[in-house]
C-alpha cells in the first residue's frame, strides 16, 4: 500500500504484561478498582502515543486528513488528532455502549433496563438489581467526570500545551462503531450516529494447518476448543486449576485443542496444546462441539457465528456481563474462574456437552447473526464514507453532547425543584407557626380577662 504510512509504537504490549497480575485479580476488585485498572491501560498507552517524537512531529505539521479513526478505550487525549487536523472523527468501541462511551455520544442508558458493563445480571433485573445497576451507573458517571477526565486532561496538557480543555474536544465525535451485535447483545437505545458492526472481523473460514485439521478430523466424538484470548494466558493459571482441568479432560471422549503458551507435562492423550491457533477457523470446523473461553466479546461473537456453545470462565470487566447474556440466551454455561475446581469444571463441562439445548440455541443465534441485509464490514465502510461525504454528519449528533454533565442529568432542575419545595415547606412551617402562635395568644388573652 504505497499511500499508507505506519507509525509503530513500541511498548504498548509491555503495558499489558505489566498489568497481567491485576487482570487476574480484577474480577475480585471493587467496581471503582476495576474502573481504575481498565483506565490505567488507556492512560499509559495514550501517554506513550503522545510522547512519541513521530506523533509530536505529526501534530505540529500542516498535514491534512479527511477523517481520523480512533479505537476508544480510555484514550480521550487522542481526540486531539481530529481537533488539530480540523476533520471529523469516527471511534470504534470494543464492545457495546457503556457509561464510558454513552457520555461521549450523549446516548441514554436508563439503569432500569440497561445493565452496566460491570453487571453480573441480565436485562430482566429484580428491584435490588436495579438498585445496584443505578449505583454502578452513578459511580461510573462520577468516575468519568471527577477522576478520568481531569487526569486525562492533565496528561493532554503535558504533551500538547496549546490544547484546549479535554471536554472541549471529546464531544465532537461524528460516529461510533460498536463491536457488539444484536444477535448476542441486548436491545438498548442507540443514537443515529451509533452503529453496531459486531462480527465485522469474521471472514469465510480458511483452510486449517494440516496438524490442526488432522486432529479435528479425527475427533469422531467431537472436539473442544479452549482459549483464554491474548491478554489472559492459560499458562498463568494456578497449578491446582490446571490439574483440575486436565483431570476433567481425561474423563471425556472428545478431543481438546487448548491454546496453552508453555509446555504442559502429563496431559491426557486427547489434549493437544498450541501456543497459537487460528481461532475463527477452528470454531468453523464441523467437529467442534464446545468453546471454553474467558468470554471476551470478539471470541464470543465468533462462537455465535459458528453456532458453537460456550463454557464461560469469566475473569473481569465485560466478561461477566457477556457470560450472563450468553446464559440468558441459552447458549452457554457459566463457571466463575475463581470457583473453578475439578468438581465444578467437570459438572459444567458435562452440562454443555450433553445437554442438546445449548447447541440448538447456538445454531439459532448463528442464524440470526447471518440474517442481515448487509455484511457488518460493508456497513462500517458505508457509514465511515457517509461521515466524509457529509462533512462530519453532525446532523446525526445528539444535542445532549452540548450540555454540561449537571444539565444532562437534570441535576440543576432537580436542585431547583428541591430548593423550591424546601422554601415552600419553610414558608408553610412559618405560617403554621404564626397561625398557631396567634391562637395561643388569643386563648391566653381570653383567660386573662376571665380572671380579671
């Protein structure tokens, strides 16, 4: 691609490695702690990007661009790019809308029926779950406006001293593309400039490497794919969990293809380990009957596309919500990673393998994903070009982005009404005091006259 210029940032993956311990502990943290760890990755990576000499040179140049495309994950300072180049921006969010993206787009998310990304429940919430959901949403809003944005603004000013306040540039985004999809996620309000393109990365399956193909072809009783993604590594599992998993695998007839990043001694004969494998293509193999996963969104959508049921081992962040959504749709069995032992893993694995409802529901969800008028990647391309053609497509933007946070959440209105009610009650109290005080005085005067 002769017109393409790449700027490679060294050390971004090192940030993931440094946070690896926190990632396994994240699921047991408070909600505030989870927000802090997730935002730390975005802060450190944004800091590294803006500190790069190539980026500093680019920002001070007079180059022209028609559009800036940004992935959004706690990297608000990078909105300096569309501001500097005086062009519209499109963001790609790695998941559904959250409290951390809703404020950028002025998108409503009533906590009465829209579960937060940190929820451990589905859309049908009880009273106490709605209370909890409201609390987490308010906590997230507080984190965004009083912790995240001030911190990000300080970092932006450090690298770009002439930059405006961060709140003056982050709300000019033209379009947000979500990597979620209606076949798996929940129906929630979305503004006209927010589009779901989940599954855009799923292409027709390629031919598998010979060793993997032979292994799966020979799995007459079916095969299981086991992968914890790229950030979480199976090799980092505690020893007791590795032993419990291997013991359970030794009891089944199915073959297991396990993405494992180190040597694994004493593994059963039906288990094949690989440090890397083409996950999407493996899931598309007809002999694959289950997917053991951390339930990251992209991998989950790959399983939905292939019609493969899931045994979910959620650890942190959106994984907990993803597995609850999958369980609610009847395509998965949930096993909390921190509760994994030989008994619980064996029970969950047996359920997903032997109960036919999971595969039937997974096939139904696959049908829904593919029953679309346009491919997800084509839709993404259309809307990106639409933004360019229509000079930012600002007619699609919600007017909510022009409001201060206290106006958007009606804090000023509630405060005014509350103040008026307090004043009315005080006036009423004073009037009652005067009225009853006057009657007491009249009675006292009457008694005095009788005594005289």
